C-alpha cells in the first residue's frame, strides 16, 4: 500500500491547480443550465476537463452534436501518447487493470507518475502509485465541480479563475523540464500553438502536438547517433 499512498500524497500539491479548474467547470455547467446529475454524468462518462469545457462552450453556441463530439475527441487525442508511454508498464497487467488505468488517465496523474518514475522500483509499484494519484485526482475533480455548480459564481470576476485552466497545465510542464531538450520542445510547442491557434476545428492543437513530437523524436535520435 506504500506506493498507493505515495501516489495519493504526490498528487496533493497538484490539487492547487485542479481545484480552481474544477470550480470553473462546475460554474460553467450551472450557467449552461445543465442539471447537477448531467454535470456529474459528464464527469463520469467524459472525465476530461479540457474537452468538457470545450463541449459546453460549443453547446451554448448551438453547435451540431457531431462537431462537439469530434472536437472532444481531437482534444483528447493527447491521451493516446500518454497511453503509449504507459504501455510497457501495463503490458503484463490484467485487462481490468488496463481498462481502469485508461479510464483514470489524466494530464495530472500522468505528469506526477512520470516525475516520480525514477523512484519506483517495479511496474507493480508504478501501477499502485498511478492508482493512488488517480484516486486523489478524481476525488478533487468531482468535489470541485460539484461545489462550483452548487455555489455558482461565488468568486468575483477580478479573481479571473478562468486563468486557472491554462495555468494548471503550465504547472504540470515546468517540473518536467529536466534538460535542454525538454526546454527546447516546450518552447517550440508554445510558439507553435500561438502561431497555429486560428486553425479551424482546433487543428492547431493537433498540429502542434505532431510537430512537437517530431522535434522530440529528432532530438532523441540525434543524441543516440552521437
């Protein structure tokens, strides 16, 4: 159970970014006139904050259902990369463990697991650590969303809680910048996302991901060649 508890504890500092994000999500759900059960249902069946926010925004604009679904899928395509990175750890696990890990996978618990990978001695420890961090994540997210929904716009606009969404992702990236290659890819991704931000159908996000992955692969290959 040590690794499970360690994972839970390791996620606690990250909750400072998750809580405002969740409160914003709950508040926006309330403003969109979703019921509490619909909001909780979205948490259960989608469980991906960025795509949930984007979906509700599109719903408010009376966007076609197909466009909403495609947008959510495109935003969540980054999880394919996380899943690929986790596959060696989970390859000998039972199907139920793999399905549970896939469902619980988020930017936050993946980042926490990656940051602590060097301290985890085996795949079993890594999996327990991941599930511990996932429990902390899912409790924090659902509690925050429900509080945001119930209390609505409890915070003044001057607090600018909307900025909690991008800032929570920035907080995840910074600790992972362990060497110059990481910094170079992160810097390139930032510039690319700004340049491509006006592409339709959120294609800027996908293009940035592809370009950044290509740069990372090139830098890794170059180092091995040396």
